[in-house]
């Protein structure tokens, strides 16, 4: 009690404290009211924003749901198309694989058959190789013989040209001799005519029959000589024309063309030995070599035939003269 009494305030102080507390409480209440008002406004604003966000969220969710449905449909379409494409690609791949397997099998069969054929051809080539070597040797020998024959024909041609020149000179001499003979016969005919005139005017010492007989004999002899000379003249003229034509033709055709062709056939690069030629040749190359030799041999034969044919057409006697 003493303690309580000692601590009990005075009434004025109590009222002052109460007033102070009420003032403090009043300020506190006003502050709280103000805070409450602010909280109410904030709550109202928050509720508005919440409703707005809720509405926007609802709209957005609807849009997202629609988008999701659309994407799901697209995914389904893509999956269907992808499955179809995968199925098509698998089918194509199977077809391609099957075709490749078939082609591979066919190629293997072809190569196997080709290999067997090549082996057979190789065996045949081995068997034919000696015969082909002999054939090439024979063709080379024939080529050398033809070259020798061409050389002989060239020599014969030169001999024919020389004889042609000699015949031309002989013809010129014969023509000169024939001209002189015709001149002499003309003079003799003039003398006979003069003799006939003189015999008619001078006294008859012979009978008229003898004079006429002698005159007829002389006329016949002169006619016979003229015919013989005419025949010989025509023969020599024809022979000269033939020789001139032969000379020009042989000179233009045989000498310039045929001889040059023969030289082209015989000339060329130096050939290697038969062993080196056939050492690395295949069957095709070897057959080509044989065919080339045969073609060259044929060309040489044709060349010689052209020379002989030209001589036989122009003057066959040239070959007899040469022989």
C-alpha cells in the first residue's frame, strides 16, 4: 500500500496523461484511417488490375487454347504427311534397291559372260598368233616382191620411153625418105609423060602397041608404088599418132601419178622388226595390222594393174618390145 500510495500520480497529471494518450490515439487512429483509406484504394486498384489481368488472361488463354488446337491439327497433318512421305520414300528406296540389285545381277552376268568370251578369244589368239605371224611375213615378202616389180616396171617404162624416142626418130627418117621417093616418082612420072609426048611426035620406030604396053606397065607400077607408099604412110602416121598419144598418156598418168603413188606406197617410216611389232599387240591391234598389210598389198596390186592396163589399152606391143 505504501508503495502504491507513493506511486499514485496526482489527478491533474493523470488527466494530462489521458489527454496526451487520447491525442496520441487520435493521431494514431487518423493515421490508421488514412492507411486504411490508402489500403482500400490500393485494394480497389489491385482488384481492378486483377480483374483486368484476369480478363486478359482469360482472353489470352482462349487464344492460346485456339492456337494450341490449331498447332495440334497442324502437327497431326504434318505427322500424316510425314508418315505418307516416309512410306513413299521407303517404297521408292525398296524399288531403287530392287532395281540396283537386278542391274547388279545383270552386270555380273554380263561381265562373267564377257570374261568367258575374252578367255576364249585369248585362247584363239594364242592359237592364231603363229598363223598371223606367218601371214604378216608372207605379206611383207609379197610387198617386197611388188616393190621389185614396180622398180622393174619403172625401168621398163624408161625403156619404152627410149624406144618411143627411137621410133619417133625412125618415123621422121622414114617420112623424109618417103618424101624424097615421092619426089623422085613425080619426076619420073613427068619424064614418062614427056617421053609419051615425044614418042607421039617423032617417027615411029616401035609399034604403037609396044609403046602403049610399056606406058600401061609404067602406069601400073607407078600406081602400085603410090598405093604401097600411101599404105605405108598411113601406117606410119597412125603408129606415130599412137606413139605420141601413148607417150603423153604414160607421161601424164603413169609417170606423174602412178609412179608417185607407188613411191608413196613404198616409202614411209622404217618398220620395226616383226617380234617388236607383235610383242605388245592385242588381238584387235594384230588383226588391224594384218588388214592394213592386206590393204597395202591390194593397193600395190591395183597400182601395177593400172600400169599394165594402160599399156595394154594404148599399145600392147610395148610389152612385147620390152621382152
